[in-house]
């Protein structure tokens, strides 16, 4: 893949919003909204892996599924190769699904237990008009071998495989249509640690071979560090930080990111890391706090954080963060050399 192609934007998410209605009363009227995703924007370049991390319930899985139109969006835009995904009719969306696939978190429930896995992998090919059974079978066998399985596995059922093997089957199914973009929805969180590294390395090898682009959703920062080129951090439906992997793990700006990184265990027991312990619970997405949504748990919050929501903006070249305190600190650092020069 040429450098020009790799710098090209494949997917652009603009102000994505997804609210889930809460109904109550005799007539089941909408009485409140769960603000699962609230005004999230980012881009994914062709051939890269964008990691999306955060605590359970922060909205990262909802982002992935809304992008693919597996659930309808409340607002915003998703542009895939310049096409507005939310405005496509049924026929155009079906054609686009060949280019946009998903690997689900649970490798067992995502497979039909009554169907041999060869048929599960071939199902997408059938849906998209490949009537030649011999050609479908060739693709199924090719995909199985690409993920480290054998031809005879195609006749077996999901219950006959281990969790790691079932996740490989899910990867093979996603690959069968030769997509350009895959949402990896916590694809290793249900696997043993020893199997996680095998699946992650497989995903990286397949990305290099097929020129794939990933949105990799996870809550394990060590996994994200291993596979991602850039990392976005979500908190309570908002994207609070976005930058390249090295910068995020070396010098994060947002206090929430710093707290997440401080919780990563260090394999050397002689090395001590200063833990940043967050106080309190995550607020309800039904009634998020005014101002910065993290201010109720942030040890550095100031009055402005409690009343005014910080925008996600570029505070350093290529480094976006939504934090008033970080912005003021960087501004003060820049002012000091300027004052010294005078």
C-alpha cells in the first residue's frame, strides 16, 4: 500500500449521536433518554487501526454498531469513502456491507449452533449473490486456512470448537466478502490471555495481507497498545482524547486517560507506579453532569469544568483532548519560554 493511499481517510464520523429512549407510564411515552453516544467525531485512515477504549458502558460498542447501521443513529453523519452511510437506501446499503464487516465480542453466541461453520462463513456470500457452490466452498476453505483452521473444520458445529477457534471462525466469516473496514468489537476479551496474543497477531497479519482498516474496540489498554496506530478514549458517551499510540501511552493529557494508564499492571514487582484512584461512580448516562462529564470524579477539576463543557480540540500537534485544565497547563508552559526570551 502506497504512503499516499495510507494517508487517505476511509471513514469519517461527524457529530455521531445515539440516544436510547426510556418509556414509561400507561401509554409507554418516552420519559427520558439514555445518552449512549453524544456528539462523537473522528476519522479512520485507510490501512490503520484506530483503538477505541473506555470503561464498560461508555458507548464504544454503540459507536461501532451505529457506524455499521446495525442500530439506527439519532443524529450525525458517517462518511465511508465519501458516501453518507445514513442516507443510503436498502440496495446501496446492502452493497456497502461487503466493504464494512464486524467481529463480535462473544465468539459463541454470534454463530448459529445449528449450522456447520462452513455454512456460516458462506452465508454472506450467498446473501450477496454468489450462487456457484464450488466457488463458495473454495472461499470458505481459503478463509479457514487463513485463520489457522483446516478444511475438515467446515463440517463441524460451533460447540465442537474452543473459544479461540470460534473467534477465528468469526474472523474468517468477516473476511469472506473481502471487506475494506472491520469493526473489531472486543474480539479478545472473552478469551484466555495466552489465546489473546495469538488472535491479535492473526489480526495484524491479516491486516497486512489484505490491506484492512480496523476500528478496534476494547477496555484493555495493553491490548490496544499492542495493535493500534491511534487511540481514542471515551467517557460517558464522549470522546475525551485522541492521538497516536506512542504519545497517548507516554504523555496523556486528559486526567481520565491518566487514571486508566495508572491502572495497568507492571510485570516487574520491583517497579512502583503511582496510582491515580478515581473517587465515586460513573454518573448515569440518562442524566449526565453539566459541564465536563468527568468533573465529578476528576481530582483536578476547577469551577469552569463544572459549568462549561470542554470541546475536543487539538492541544498539541496531532493530539486532541477535551480538558480545560490541560489546555491551561499547556498554555502556561508555552508562555514561560516566551517570557524568558523577553
